[in-house]
């Protein structure tokens, strides 16, 4: 099995791992320095792409460094302001950590750039419903189902779990929008 250094001779994986290690050990200065190296390497043409930024942010988040992930996503949307995937992924991380207003803004920006982005529609719909604007949430969900029924349905299952925590009374309505909900979910209705 290859080490991260062998797979990544320019060092971005090595610096990311070092940043995560410093973060876990509460070595703030070293963490900042290591994360600055990751950011600098993202300016390198090998990594400088929306996918490069998104991958690094996801790896940091999965490693437990939400602060670092948000910092990389912030750089991503500044570097690629017209890439909907950067805005969407930034929104997902913000949403996960209950920064709902910021997540809503990111999903909305992604949808300005790609109006039928299914997962952004479903997630923004969840935020609408969570804020009490059921009509707008349903509108986004209906658009998601029209544009991509298969992916909208799979994302709805995740949304149902989120709604079960906050608004259980919304679950039957959300499932009914799928048309023919999976048999495993019918007992919820």
C-alpha cells in the first residue's frame, strides 16, 4: 500500500494530515501554518480546480477539521464564484453544522448558477420548511422531483431523517410528493 507521500509527491495530502494532527493536538500556530500550505498548494495548477478544492475540504471535514474545511470552501467560492459545486458543497458543510442562513445563501447561489441542481433544491427546501416557509420548501422539492426524480428520491430519504427530528408532521407530505414511496418507508406515513 502506498503512503500519502508516495501518492502525492507535491505534498498536499501530507500537509493536510499534518494540519489535522496539529488541530487534534491543539497546536494552533502549527495548524495555521500547515493549513496555509494546503491553501497555497491549491493555487498550484495540479490542484487548482473546483474538484481539488472540494476534495480537500471534504478530507478536512471527514478528519474532524470543520474550521479548515470551511476555510477551504470559502477560498473555493472566491476562486470559482461561478461553479455551482463549490457553492453546493460549502452549503452542505454549513448546513451540517447548523449554520442555516449561510447554507441557504450557498444553496441559493448554486441554484442561480444551475437552476435544476437536484440536491441543492432538496436541501434548500429543507431549510425553507425548517424556517416555517413550507410553501417555498414544497416548491423547491417539486422542482427537484421534476428535474431528476431518481436522485431527488434518494436525497428525500436523508431529508426525511432530518425532518423526523424537527418536524415529524411534515413527513407524510414529503413522502407523498415522491408518488410511490419505497415500501420500507410506508410505515412512517
